[in-house]
């Protein structure tokens, strides 16, 4: 493990921005006072200045990658702004990641949140967003597949008035045919809603203006499918195409079963068409059953044909039983989401909080 070196001439942070009022998580943004709204407008008008920047990095077993990524960020961020912080969120790592983070937390501008267990990437991202004090927040993975050099382009887009800048894969040529078809099918089903569209092939590597961050934190839901939430809050957004690099160390934690689970979470969190499909299938089968019953009765009275035997009955019963079980399963997924929400458990638990970051008062 390389020894972290302190940044040279780390400047003081602009207290005028750090002391400004923020939206409280769980409180509607339309409840802000006129002075708060005017302050937000003044902040948007001053985008020609260097922003106060927070970089949120969720990690799970990324010890080897952090020793490569953090020196690059330590060299890049001071060239973009005079006040920055890097927030590392440990999402239940089982390797030496916590020890590596603890070493880096001793340097100015670094803050480490160690969660009590693995709560999932979306929860870790939310923890980082709630801790971020920056005027803009950049989220990226620790596996070096997200090139740090793209942050410069994101900040430049923000200076031009864009609220959200997200990196999107230029293509999926490096993936297998089955995965490409699965991703295309997922986004097609997810975007059947006409009110907002989730950009295909866009991940968590993105820049958010403070207004967009506050909007995300104001959402009270605990089943947080972040890709959908980014699109749901709206704001002016621009896509930056890129190609992810190979992982420097380790392997992806998203197995086929976890990807399937994430797909179900996304569809049930942001669409209701599966429930409507169940209703439509029920109506269609009822009409088909009524039509076939009418045909059997008419055929018997006109031609005296006997009713079909037990084979037809058994096959029909098994078919309708299968449809009923699938329908119950679809409704059960939505009921499970309700069950998770009403329990009201915290989204995550912080075990250790190290470092200072931008040195703002902690809530």
C-alpha cells in the first residue's frame, strides 16, 4: 500500500457557501423560504467561478484500487477548484479497504464513512450524498472504470448552466450478446412511462448540482433505485459518452442473480404496467373462457357432440393455475416494496466517521 502524501497548499473553503441553508432530507423543496430560493438563484448565476466540489466514492473490497485512484484525484481536484473534499463510503468491505481509508482520512479534504455492514451501493451513495457539503457533487466508482479525467468536462458543463452531467457508455461491444439484449429489454420496459425517461447505459458516474442533490435527499423512500431517481427529479441534464476501462483489481460484485434482482427492483419501483398487464391478462382469459364455454354449449345443442374429456379440463386448469401464480408473484413484489417502506428502518448505519472533509458542522 502506498503512503498517502499531503496535498500542497490546501486552501480554506468559502464559508459563504458552506454556511448557506440547505434543503432538509424529507422536507419538500417547495417549502423553502424566498431568501433561500434567491440564494440558490445567486449560486446559479455565479457558475463562472470555481465550485466547491465533493467527490463521493462508494467502496466494497477496493483496497488495491484506492491506492491507484486517490493519488489521481489528489492531483486533479486542486486544478479544478480551490475547495474540495473526497468522501469514501465503505459498504461492508471484508478486505483491507477500511485500513486504507483510515490512512487517507488523516489528510486534509478526506472523509471516511464506514457503514456497519453491507447495505448496498444505493444506500452507500445516499450516505455519501448526505455527508457531501459541496456546491457540486461528483459520484464515481472506485474500480478505475470511471476515468477521473472526465470530471473536468463535467465541471465545465456545470459552469455553462447544466445541473446534471452523467457519463453514458458509448457502446456495449465489450459485453456478451445476452447481456446486451437483457440491458436493451430492461430499459425498454422501464421507459414505458411517458413522464420521464431513464437514460440507457448511464450509471452512477455523474455530477450533480446542489439543487439536484437536495432534491434526491428530499425523497423519503427506502427502496432507492438510484438510476430511476436521477431521472425522476428532472433538472437540465447532459450526457458525456465514454468507454469504461477494465478493472485494475478485484472483480464485479454484480452477479447474474444480483442483476436480475436489480432489474425487478427497478421495474417495480418506477412502473405499474406489470399490474395492469395482470388485469389485462385476466380480462382476456375470462373472455376466452366465456367464448369457449358458449361454443361447447351451442355445439352440443346443434350437433349433439359430447363435451371434451378430462384431458382438456386438466390442461386448462394447469394453465390458469400457472397464470394465477404468476399474477400473485407480480402483486407480491409490489406488496414487498410496501412492507419495506412501512417498517421505516434507516437506510444505513454509520459505524465510524473519520476525517474532516470540508469541515462544515455535522448534522
